[in-house]
């Protein structure tokens, strides 16, 4: 984009220099090759000076006026009159028509651009012939006039189209840069939001569940078993402190560090059963295979969250976990025989949304089946 802007500035400088260059060269040629009297020369020089001043005042010294259509119409009209006076006085100034072409194509739009270009072509032809020619040279005059008008209008049209296309390309590039910057901002915001979800899920799956287990153990302690309860609570506190540290550093759960997913599920189910006194069965179907770490973490965390929900709400007497390896997906089913709930009035807690978020991040799906008094079944399905 910077290179394009640099080239545009160079081309704009050339386009704004051409009128002064052409007028200077033609004035030098006029001074060398004409035999006008001193008074005629000074009049011509006065007209040339007017041309320099006219261009400098309207365009060079006031560049912002270029966007004001009415002012530019006055300026171009003055250039046509200037060229008519100068070109009719001496054919050497016929080349000044290039300056008028440049201004007309740059500053005018629509039919007025072509009207001024065509009128300038007529003046250029008259300047070449020193005015309207006699009868014997009129065929050549009209032929050249036709050629000048066709070429001038054609090149003006091509230049206009090229300029518009360049402007549109620049607008598209600027729009693309803006969209790119917007996408970067959105990606950053999405990353921040995703990290918030991850931390929220990890805190819920570790600290919240651990504190719940600790409170449960301490609340249930009696004079006969308080030592065992306090020991279990202390073990839960140590385990969840380690989990919290791992969550902060985005590490894998410890159950997956030294075991595959099925063994990790066995460990989690066994620990949960020990804390809450509810038997849990773990069933494995299909051929076990290595999966992406994120898939294993998501399924393990889903199992932990499902068991936590059972402990909080289900009042279940038994729980079953089934891990199924299929051809292109792996599913985890968690069923309990608890009190269930009405799916039309789901809980406002964080558990189910956290599970859905984990599974959906992996292009998976989470299904929940439950009825009051009939227990609950949660099924997580993710690509293997």
C-alpha cells in the first residue's frame, strides 16, 4: 500500500508539472523562431504570464479547491480561453493543448470532460492551421480535426477509466486493510474470551468441585470418623491445589499424565466414589487408540463435571460411565438413577454450559436426557 501511494504521488507530481513544462517549452520556441514585433512579443509574454498565474492560483496554491466542482469549472473554462488566445496568436503554442487535456480529464467529470476535450481539439487544429483555412486546405483541416478529436476523446476516456479503476483498487485495498485489522481485533477478543472460558471451566472443574468435596467431608464428620473425614478433606485440598496450578499453566490433568483416558476415567470415578460413597461403574467399548490431548482432556473434564452434578443434585444410588471408541468419533456417556430434572427448565448453573463449551470447541456435540424421577443421561460425542 505504501508503494502504491508513493507511485500515485509521483504520477500526480508529473501530471501537475506537465502544464508548466509545456508552456515553458512553447514560450522558448516562440521566442527563438518567431519574428513578431516587440509590442506583439510583450503582449504574448503577458498572456503567458497570465497562464502561469492562473494555473498557480487555482491549482498549485489551492490544492483543496480540486474537490470543488464549480471552482474547477471556472478554472478549466479560463484555461480554454487562455489557450484560444495564445494558440490563435502563434502555432508554437498549439502544444499547450496538452495542459488543457490534463486538467479537463483530472478535474471534470461526465460529458463536460469530453466537451472541453473536443473543444480543445478544435482549437488545436485551428492553431495548427493559423485559423480557419482557405477552401483548398479545408479537407486536410477537417481530416486532422477528426483525428485530433477522436484521439483526444479516446485517450481521455482511457485515462479516466484507468484512474477510476486505480481509485477503486485503492479503496478496496484500504477496505481490506480495515477488515484485516478488524479481524485481528476480533481474533484477539475471541482468544481472550476463549481463555476466560477455559479458566472458568478449569476453576469450576477443580477448585469449585474440590471445595465442595471438602465441605461435604467436613460437614459429615462425626466423633467416630472425623479423623478419616479430615484426612480425605486434606487429600482433596492437596489434589485441588495441584490442579489449580496446572490449570493456571494450561497443563494436562494429573490423571492423564501417566495413564490413558480409560485408566484416567477409572481413577476419577474411584476417587469420586470414595468421597461421596456412591458406586460408579466404568465400561469401555471399542478399540482404545491414542487421541489428541485436547480430546482426552475435554472428555475427562466432562466426566468430572457430570459426576459433580450427580453429587450436587441427583441423590443417586449408582452411576455408570461408558467410554465408546467408534470409527471416527468417541463418546462418553454418564448415567445416574437420581431424581432427574425437567429439561424445559434447565439449571442456571455453570456445569452444563461449561461441558457444552468444551465439547463444541472440538466440533463435537453434547446431549442431555432427563425426566423428573427418572435419572439423567449425558452424552458427549467428539471427533476422534
